[in-house]
């Protein structure tokens, strides 16, 4: 794909800049009626398959975790997500933007990620109401350099 085509896809598909690849298994946790449907559809378009839900009983390449402040303990949710991942997999943590119901402080995300043994490598605007944080194990972050 040309650089121009890449940029056009980024404008039309909100998932294009998140690094998803064809064939990846993406397990979604925390789905509710407030999630960014356009982002979900974009991920499915890139990977070529439906997102799998919390009942999926195999390992995933990526965990898409929708998390709101009232959803419980973020560290526990991240540790649980790690158990669902292939070695070197990625957790995309989606949290409501500042001022939205369920907003999670960036310092809380950073602390929970570190406690769970994850490093934040990227933050993105994931839609109208959501922000995304790309979290990886430190050894996976080093391998990508």
C-alpha cells in the first residue's frame, strides 16, 4: 500500500493507526453500549475477523479492554488481560476521555500498568468519547525497537 493510501485509510478507519494486522485474534473485554462502534468495526475490517468475546477459550494476539472508573480495579483487569495474551501480545486499554462518565486519571492508568508489569508505549484518540493506551510487557516493548 502506498503512503498516500495509508494516510487515507487512517482518516477513514480509526483503527488503522493502532497497529492491528490481518489475521490477528482480538479479544474484547468490557463491551457495553457506550463503546466506539466505528473503532470496533475498523479493527474487524483490518484483522478480517470478528472480535472474540470474554468467553473465548484460547489465547489472543491483542486484548481490547474497555474500562471505566466504576468497573473495579484496573490493575486486576490488566493482570487478567495478560493471562489471555500470546507472548508479546498487546493490551489496548480504552478509557473514557476527560470529562466523560467513567473517566480514569492518566496517573491511575500508569500506576496500574506498572503494577501489572506493563509499559505504556502509545496513547491515541480512539473516538469521540474514548482514549486508548497501548500497553505491552517490557520485553515486548524492547523487541519492537
